[in-house]
C-alpha cells in the first residue's frame, strides 16, 4: 500500500538479529502495481523470456498486472571480536608458534555456503584439505581462514614474513566449541609492530575474528667496532663491510 511518485526513492530497512551461528536465507520481494488498478498491455505467453515470466504477475486476461523485484538476502552471523594474540620475535630470527583459537557456537549440519558467499572469503594460506573435526560423528566441519590487514602498506610488510597453517580441529559436541590449532611462522627482518586480523568462516555458517599483534624486537648486535687512538689530534680509521639482503 505504499504510493510512490515518479522517480521517488523508497528506503527499505533490513534488520538481522541472529540467534545461532548459522546461515540465514530469505528474500525481499517488491511488488509494484499501477495506482489506478489498470494492467500493463504486455501479455505474457509461453514464448516469453523465462526471467521475465518469473518477475511479473499476470492478470486473467494475460496482461501484466504487477512487476516483481526479488532480492535474495543471506545473513552470516559474526561472533564478538576476541582478545588480541601477541606474536613476538626478535628481528632477523625465526619464530614458530602454535596458537589455539576457540570458536564458540558452531552449528554442524547446517546448509552449505551460498554460491554468492564462496568468493567473499578467499583462503590465501591453506585449502580445505585440512584434518576433519575429531568428534567421532559423521558431521564434517570445514573452515576457511584469511589474514586481513589494516592497509596495503602493512600487508606488503607482513605478507612475506608471516605464514599460517591449520594443523588440527577439535569439536566438543556438548559445549559446541571448536578448537582450531594453527602453526604460525614469523620471521621479521627488522623491528616492527603491526596488527592483523585472522578471519575464520565455517561452511556451516558464522564468522569469527581474532586480532593478531606481530611484534619484532631489536635484533642482536652484529659486531663491536673498536677504534684505538694512535695519538692526540691524530685520526684513527677502521673499515668494515655492510652487505644488503636486497637489491
């Protein structure tokens, strides 16, 4: 019963309030009819375009009574952000550390991700060929994960220095908590302090975000240069070589 003038805009608010960590699907359907109740003269026949037939309502005489706009809506719940995980390593050293992350409220057996959502999460570090959930049930939970950075500059600094691999998944059926065990490799070349976010998405639905803080401390001293004076008001010179690790 909403009347719209020519070229008038209509805002339709959509509220999403999930109760469980699973994918929710619905459709927003907008049905437009003429205010005077008349039909459009276009007649829908068996030879009409399939997409057109699906998006119109037809009167008894075959004329177009209304036009439909159908918008599929896929809702993916997101868990509250967790506390930061600190990865600390001395510059020019290599750290390999196991990190356990808890996913609360996982819903097994839900529908798989919609086609439109598969491209939204790109797993740049590990494919889905990871260990299955060790709960003894027939349900299989798969996860996609991705490291996201605050800017392209931080990405360029950390991309080649950080590696992550999902080693193990454990599912507690009573508490519905999944424990993901990652192996994190951090090999900084210089002191830094940068943030990243590990985004984990379950194919049964739900997104969990874990802030990561990568800290590279000052490296060890390469060498000590001693300059011995040959006398007052006389110069003493010591030479040493510096080798660059890049071009």
